[in-house]
């Protein structure tokens, strides 16, 4: 197995390697593992593909994301070889036109790529789907998410302040890889809703610009929990997304809240419909009539697919555009991810044929 990447002789210490890589804009600001030839070769063994096999072209430079190039960034992030099938699938998903990767990563809104896994692979690679899944503590979550950002930087050329025009950014741009807590969910998992078999391992990417935690309140009823959640999303969703078109937000229900809702006979489809109807703000909350705004309600109604004749602004164009999953640990908490109005989530099966046996 021959590698084709350029060799750079830096020195014998990790410190020297990090100083060089940081000075040349190849890191995310945190220390990395030097991608030595033996480490990269070992990482490439995580998939049954040749190192020079091209997975996709990534914007804005449209550079080829080969297995070797992906492996280099995986090494830097601290990944293990068994993480490679996830990274290869993530690159494939990011390159899908409907995800609009360039628009997501170049936006002033500061969007990052959220990676959700479903199926058996979650346990096989020790992915955190429970307590603190969006926070620190689990190497798998942290390193896979970080590798995806390094891939965007070093292969795609997404450079903060240059091609990444984020006004503020947010910690989710560093790393955001997690899994649905299927075992704690009262409903079928997300990938089964999308037509996959429960035994399939899948990867779904969402454009995530922020994370809003919403408590379920003191209610003991499923409808009460939905009311609390919708009220929390009401100002956040439309305000953060604006009067956009095609937004597909993500709601991550905590297991306790999901079970409370399910116990009262409410289906996941009814949850989506409830959020679509009730998680709304008024048009004048976005464009106040006394602010001097020149755009009229009628003008905005013609060009905004989530503005309605009754003057309300919804978090999505229709109920089915709202993704509802179950993840996290004990507690009456849930999380809302407002959506990028131009990006469509992508779900792909992690092909078992590319998963190499790791000794």
C-alpha cells in the first residue's frame, strides 16, 4: 500500500510538528497527532478501499477527498481505524448537492455539520448516545466530529475568516458527532423512518447553526411537554432561520420526555404536526410595522414559504420537514437545532463492504 501525499520533514517532537501545522493553517487551533506515514497507513486499513480511491470533491477548492487524505485528517484528530467507514460516508454525504455544503460552511450564520449515527455501528465504535452526548467525555464522538471539520479545512479549503465567513461561529463547528438513543426511544429510530432496515448502520448529516436546550417544564402530561417545547422553539426557530424557504429543523427529545409523550398515545407524526402548528411567532415580531421596514407583509408572503396568511411564521414549510429523534440521558430536557433554509439533511447507509476487519 503506497501513499502519495507530500512528505514534510519537521523534526522529532510532537511540539515541533504542531507548531508547523498550526503556522500553516492546517489545524483547528487545538493540538493534533502528527500524521506520520505509519499512522496514516494504519488508518487507511480501516476501510477496504485503496488509499488513492476518490470519495468526492469538496468545496470551495473542489479538491479530491481520497481515502488517504481522509485518513491524514483522521490521524490528526485522534481517530481510530474503525472510525474510517463513518468518515468516508460523511464525506460522501457532504458532497451530495442537496446538502449545499459550500452554502452551509461559507455562511455568515456559522453553520457546522452535525453527524448522527443510527444502527449497530453506534455500539461497535462506542459512540455516546446518552448523557452529555453533545459535550465532552467520549473519544469517538469528539474525534470523528473533529476529523470532519479538519477534512473541511485541509481538503475542502474551508478557512475561517477567508472562505468560512461565520460572523461568530460556535463550538459545534469544532465537533458534533452523536447517535440516536434507539434503546431509550418509544418510537422507531430515524433511519427506519427513512426506509432503512433496523440492522443497517446509517449516517445523517444536518446543517447546525446553534443548539437550544428546552426544558419540558413541570408538566406530567405529554401534551404539556409538547406545549413547553413548542413555546421554547417559537421565538428561536423563526427568528434564527428568518423568513426562509425549505428549512428542516431538528428536535432531539430527551428519553424521559419522549416516553411521557408516547405514554399519552401521541405518535411521532403527531409530534411533528404539533410543532409545525404551534411553534410559531408573528410576522410583526420579525418585521415590526413601526421599525421603518419597507418590505410589506404581502411582499414577504409571496417569497417566504414559512409565512402564512394568518400572519404566523412556522419553523418549517410542512410538518414532515421537522426531524424528531430521541437522544440523551435521564432528565426532562430536549434540544432544538434551528435549520439552514437551503440545506437538506442527507442520510446514507454505511456500506458494510468497505468496513475492513481491524486486528
